[in-house]
């Protein structure tokens, strides 16, 4: 792994980490500050599992699992 690859890897990890933390904070803030009368009621399942019902977190989980599968494939193929 060259120095350019290492820098790209570190930059990618930073972007994913900061994005995940930001999405988590926004999700927590929006759950606690919803006081509008125009909003519909949120079901109990979504309130209990707000992380699992968030599409941003689902995208992160799917991307991470695909990356791990690809890494395992490349490690076993070589």
C-alpha cells in the first residue's frame, strides 16, 4: 500500500466517521425536539429503534458489509 492509498484510506475513514456521528446527532435531536402539531404520530417500533429505521445508518451498514466482503474476497483470492 503506497502513501497515496494510505491517505485516501484515512480520508475515507474520517468522512464515514464524521458522517455517521453527524447523522446520529441529527437523529437524536430531531426525535427530542418534535413538537409541531402538524406532524403525524410516530409508531412505537420506530421510536424504540430510531437507529435501525434511519436510512443513513442502513446505507452505512450495507456499505460496510459490502466493503468487508470485498476485502475478504481479495484476501482469499491472492
